[in-house]
C-alpha cells in the first residue's frame, strides 16, 4: 500500500526557508512525514513541522501533490506540499529525528538536499494559482541505495527500541 505524507515549506520575512537535518540520512529536507490515522494532509504537515522543528505553523497555501512510485519499497508515496507561516517566534524543543533545524536564504540552500525537496521548493517559490501534480522518479541505482539505507535505518531503530525496552525492564 502506498504511503501518504505531507510537508511544509516555511518561509520567513527575510526570504529564508526552514530546513531540518535528518538524523538518519544526514541530508537537509523540509519538515514533514506520514499521516496518522484519521489525520488530514494539512494536519499532518502542521504536526510534523512542530515535532521536527519546534515551530508552530499555519498553512497558507497548497502547492500540490507529488507521486513518488519508487519509494516505500516500490509501493509508492503520495506527498502533499504546503506553504506555511510561523505562528510563534519562539522555538520549542524538537524531536530526535532532526539533528539540526536551520533557516537558509532561498538563494543559498545547502547542497545536501535530495532532488525531490529541491523540486518542492522550486514549485513553492514559483507558486501559481493552480496546484501542481507531478510524478517524481529516481534513477534505478538511487532507488536501490535508498531502499538499502531505509532497511539499515529500520534495523537500527528496532535494535535501539529493543535495547531501551530491555533497559526499562531492569
């Protein structure tokens, strides 16, 4: 079954975009993640942004949807992208999925970003009145690398979780 995810492009008054450095793959990306049960696309984007950055946001615009057929072990991922603005200037604590949270000038984005995120940002910055609907494909070799990295990450997370459970029982 395809996964469903949402993310936010948060841009401040200085024309800077909010990005997170992922803990698992160490790449810069937009805050976002999967939908939880009975959650809307918008609710997921707002919740994930708060969890990963510590900033509360409000959706201001819908950018569009992106179908990524090679992700989620070949079952695909449907991602909705939104433009949001901060509703609080004070950053609260963010979760462990983000090693770092930083504002980058739109003209000076980091090099360690995947091309999907770059396309989401380009579409958000060149916003038109009608939402986009795009298919995003990866070269075969990159699909293999991502799937392998995801398997390793999931195995690591299972080991960490089992270790914590064992320590809590002691």
